[in-house]
């Protein structure tokens, strides 16, 4: 059945502001929205990695690109004046666990105060109809059990990154109740996704980028915890969920003004070692690595999401099993290595994914 939320008719000409558009997920989302015909304005710091999907896909040539920091209210005001957005998709964040230990204050300022600043601008911008704040599956108080987390479970976090995301959820909930509850106010929701993989991720301390770098440079691959189980999914999966939810928000559907999980099917929650062995096999690297736990980075052994609410109410569900997600990911990196135009190969994967929603 066709998902109308992923149809160009839903997005053509719609003014969308994406914060964090120079990051991995933000770049894919901006590229998808631009392909759907939206008028996209991106607000973010310069790309956090070199190379980056943002630069490889030449996003600055096809959307309005504004560099700025979500911790800077004046810079945000300028971006909102330029974009006059109908929809705000807030992805800008300090998104890695290790830097949150090195500089927890920066992580809290970015992920909490940055969210406050974005919501303040949404309050004062009459053009805004819908707001989606993207947080993380790590916002839950993790008890290390096998039970998947639901949107009604307690928030928490045992490290600065995780707790900052829980705090961002609390900020959004408070703004929803205090300022966005009237019929004239923007409709505000939050989204929590699992561990995403996909081409164009070059961040440090992420499994697939670390693997790609090790294979390309013929270096030793170091893994912190090969037994940790995570809800792996291709990056286009949660982004499709965000778009399905955002279409409800911008249309004024207040029943959608809640927290939402966007995770893979339960069979796709796999240990790190399983993911790595399969990815190395596809990429042509040696199926060996060195386990080197980091005592400064305690990690939960188990994390799963219950996405039944999104299945039932948004008609969203994963389309790519983990095997296919890994194949698409490796195909992207091979194309990049081979000099294939990254924008073209990325758009092809977006079109192929969207086609799955027409079948």
C-alpha cells in the first residue's frame, strides 16, 4: 500500500527547516525532502566529518544552507526568518557517547539548551505548524533486560549523552503542555530511533564507519563490546517514519503530538559481532577484530524498541531486513570508493526505498 506521506504531492513546495542537516541523518533527510520537492532550509554547524555526505552529495547546491549553532538564539532567529518554515525537523545534536564523556557540559548545552532555543523560535514563528524533535533510543532508563522499550517507559540515561536525550524529551513534553497545547499552536512530537547504518556515515566510534576505515587503511579494527545487542536499521527506515509523522504534524493532527519509537523488527536486533561479521564479508575485509573494552564507556548489554504504536497508528514499519540494510550500506561505500557520483547513488537508494512503499 502506498504511503502518501512519502509522496511528492505531500511535500512539493512545503517550507521545511532541518536543523543538523550537515550530519549523517540530517543530510539523508534533507536530500530526501529536496527530492520530494520541498523547499528545504538547513541550519547547522559545518559538517562534523571529512568526508561527509553533505559535501559529497552537494547538498549546499540544492537547498538553502545556513551555518549556525543551535546554542545561539540570534543565529536561529535569522534562520527562521529566512526559512519561514511550516515544519521544523530538529536533528541538530551532539550525537556521540565518547565526546559526551570528554565534554559533558557541551553535550548538555547542545542537546538540552539547543532544543529549548529551537522550541522558543517555533513559539514565536507564526509560519510553523509542526515540530518534530528527534532524540534517541538511549533516552530510556535502561535496565539491561530483553524487554523492548515502549514510549510510556521511564526516561533516564547512565551517561551524559543518554541523559541529555532524556532531558530533551522532557523539555519537549513540557513545551507541548505549556505552550503548544492550544488549537493555534504548532503540533509537537518527538521521535526515538535505533542504531542506524547506511552509506555516508563517517563518524568516529560507530561500527560501520570504523569498519570501513579499517578495511580501506588496512588497519586493526578495534571493537569495544562485540556482544552488545542493538536495534539496527538502515538510515532510511527511521527517516521514513519521521516523514510519516511529520506529515501528520504539519496537517494539524494533534493526536500525533506524542513520543514515537521507530525501531526495526525484533529479529533485526543483533549483537555487534553478528553485524560486523556480515558487513566484513560483504565489504571484502578479513573477518577479524580486536576486542578492547573501554572502562570509561560503560554500555548497556541490551537495547530494543517496541514500535507497535507507529505500526498501528502511522502504518509505518521497517521495509529492509538487516541483511538487506547491510547490503545497501556496503553498496553505497563501494560506489563511493569507486568514484561513482554520491548524489546520484544516494538518490537511487532513496527512490528504491520509496518504491517499497508503493508495493
